[in-house]
C-alpha cells in the first residue's frame, strides 16, 4: 500500500474540462526530488482538473473530493520527534491548488453570507481587514461548509503517518475523525507565537494534521513538556505542499511560526485573500478532531466575538468559571467578558466581548 497519486476531483465536471490534463506527480517524486529509492519508479499520474471552473469557487465549483490514492508509492516522511512527522512535498501542485481553493472558498463565502467574517473582519472604519493583523484565522465544522472529501484527505494523511510510524502514531490516528477544518493565512510579516494546541481545539489523544500552501515558513518546535526544561528549540522549513502530523507523544508539541519566507510561493498557485491572481503569503490548513464534547465553539468568528450564538458562549463561560454545566443561554452582555465573565470596557463594537487578558491569552 502506498500513497503517491494525489488526486483532486471537482463536483461539477463538465465535458469541456476533460480536455485538460495535468501531471499530478508530487514534488518529492519528480526527477531530482529526493533520495528514496522508491521515487525513481514514481508513476506519471496525470489527472483531469477543471481549470475552467476556477474562479467559480464557492458554488458548484467547490472541490468535492480530495484523495490520496492508497495504491501509490510512499512519500518519504521524516520523524522529527517521536510522534512529529514531516512529509516534504507530499501534496501535488494540483492538490495544493485544490486545497487553496477550498481555503479561499470557505473563508470568503462565509463572509458573504454574513455569518462570519472568514479571514476578514470589519475594522472601525467599516473596512474589511485580516482578522488578526498580519495574519488571519478561520475555522469551522467540516460538515458545515467544507466540501466532501476534505475530511477524508486529512484522515488519509494521518493514516499515512500511522502506517510509516506505527509505534508513535498508530493508536492516536486509529481514532482520528476530523471534525473541524482550520485555515490560517499569513502575510510575509505574519507570525504565530509559541503555544501547544489546547484540548478544546483538538482532543488530547488525537493528532493534528497540517498542510502548507504558498510561502515557505520556518516552523519552530520545542521538545515536549518533559524535556522542555532543557530549552531544546528547533525549527523546520515547511514548503508549499508539505504536511506535518503531530500526535501521540508529540501531541502537546510547543510550536510557532517563526518566519514566513516572502515571495517563495510556487508561481502556479493562484488565489488568496488578495484575489484570483498568484497567491501572496502563506496558508496553513489543519484538520482537528474536536467537537461540542470538547467545549469547542465551532466557528472562529464566534470565538473572536464577531458573531455570537446561543449555543457556544454559555459553554465557554461555564468552562472559564470552573464548570457547572451548560449554563445560561442567550447572548452575553457586552459589559461582561465573554471569556472570564469579568468586567470589560464596552463601546458596543463587535469584538468587544472579551477582556484584554482573555483576548491576549487566546491570541497567543
Ligand atoms: O500555521 C501554522 O503553521 C501553525 C498553525 C497553528 O499552530 C495553529 O493554528 O494552532
Ligand atoms: Fe498550533
């Protein structure tokens, strides 16, 4: 069993589209692209991809099925720490494009529907800007707005790591059922501070799976908790098409985005917050297994305070106050912090619901 052919299918193929065939061979399998012996025999899998449908994303043009072919070859994964695996170039250019299309579609469609600001939020002047300054964060339940096949791709990537590193990853991956898709966008100046992914955002015993698109990034990581006192700090450069998985012993990996290498996006990758031209910046896509049972407020805009719903805030309030069940219901008052319940200065603006401390703690 192997995973070499990465295929993307669109929901609404029209006969016209079948005239376009693109090589789906991932970067690692191309000539000169690696050291493993299996790669010399990599098949030149070409697949139909509807380029005509690009630009029509968000409606019928949504990528509906993203797959790794289980009968292909094995991309060479490197275990950087027990349970922390890096697959360089495992996503073909076509699959990168398809995933980027998904990212752009879910983050802009939601904004259009007024349900969420997606990657953007309205600033004080009524203009839409990235929701986290030099970067933007968005997540939502996969079943809600992500296309068919998205969950399976995350699962397949996790299984790949379990197959290659069963001692560390077989158990956490066996139970992995991604429920949430998280999509971050970074400008060239975007960074993410050191943190471990909390259990509200991925179950303790399940892995995190992340795909990288666009500009390369320096991904910092520290030794897991037990060894952290030694201050061991390393980093790995993640290129477009790379995937990382961390779970098991590395589930609590402390990590950060230390740097984005501006202008290193593959030239053929198109789309992003800036519009349909070449992608400027970096996108990371993560699959996470967590749900209401973990206390997760699904939509990032609810968490950011851009949209408040009946079913999420009470859960957070109850948690922050030390439990006590579902608690309350209804919209939080702007005078009380939505995170800790403490007093907060309120101007009535959207996003005013968190006190500074809660806001900062989440921003990491
Ligand atoms: O974008 C990345 O590489 C890291 C994202 C991340 O750590 C997170 O969203 O928790
Ligand atoms: Fe993280």
